[in-house]
């Protein structure tokens, strides 16, 4: 498992809380593991819930029709990197 940055850990915590992943600790999420398609097994509703939480917490808006959204949501690390690129509020 790849090592997580502090920001990635905060995002993993947010994901666990938003999706009520009671049987998974944030530290159990590998930042390079796919969030969908065989990784964590998240679905489109989960992506929507994560996108709403990211918008609320970081004022970064992810749109389903954006071609880059699939790549952004590919892994926790991709999502963290995208948020860092979009805002100064997400230190490494």
C-alpha cells in the first residue's frame, strides 16, 4: 500500500464519513487503489456524494459531464491532486 499524505488522509476520512463506510478505516484506503471498477467498488451515487462533500469543504466543483472527471475520481491520489491544483486550501 502506498503511503498517504496528510491531505489524502483527510480526504479518505471524508469519504468514509460521507459514504458511511463503517467497516473501513480511512487508513485502509490505498491512495493509488481505484475508487471504482474493482477497487473500493464505489458507484455513481457514491461519486455524487463525494463531489457534493468536496464542493462544500473545498469549493471545488466536479461535473459529471466533464471528460476529466473519470480520471480525477480514478484514485484518492488523483482526487487529492486535483483539489490541490484548484485551491490553496489543501496543503500537501
